[in-house]
């Protein structure tokens, strides 16, 4: 009887686990952004104006691109654009930012960039993947873990 109970629980674990790896991939990131360049400070730039606190820009890198959010002073937040809800879907990408809130057009999740990238709207429950950064002489250095 004990063997049947153990077998039953192991079967439940195997059936209940999804074999699909549905998480934001770990990728190598190591690049610099010169925050004084015009393409990051032009109000007409379709990618945003990082020179003003509260604004953000999209840059290449990471899994689906990177969001750089400018907080106050030299405080920044850097996140991957890959949405944390079903990130393996090809449409699972942050496609817009408004007032410090990032939106995924695929699942309608929203994330607060000024804090820790936490989800503030369902269906996502996990925050966006954050990248470490440092600033030295207006050069933002973004790395992976």
C-alpha cells in the first residue's frame, strides 16, 4: 500500500509539471549607453527621451530588448522588454510605456517601472526581469547577473 501511495504522488508531480520552459531567458548583457547622445535626449525620438526624469527609452539587448527608465537624479531602472507572463510567446513584449508604467500588448499586463518592475495588472504576477546598472560620467553601464 505504501508503494502505491508513493507512486501516486510521483505520478501527480510528473503530470502536474509543465515541461515547457516558460521563463525569461538568462542572456549575456554588457553594454554602455552614453546618456548625453542626442538620440536619447530628443523629445521627437520615437524611442523616448531619457534626459527627463520619469521618461524611458527602448534599446537593443537582452532577450526582447531593454527598457531604461530614468528616475530622479542619477537613479535608473533597467528591465528586459520580455513580459513575465508567458514569455515564450513571440508577442510577449513590452510595447509601450506611459507615465512610468510599461504595457504588454499581448496579454494586457502592466508593470511599474519606478519601483521593481512589479506587475500591477493581471494576468502577469511576476515582475519584469531587471538588469544591474551603474552610471559614471553620464555613461550608463548595463550588465547581466
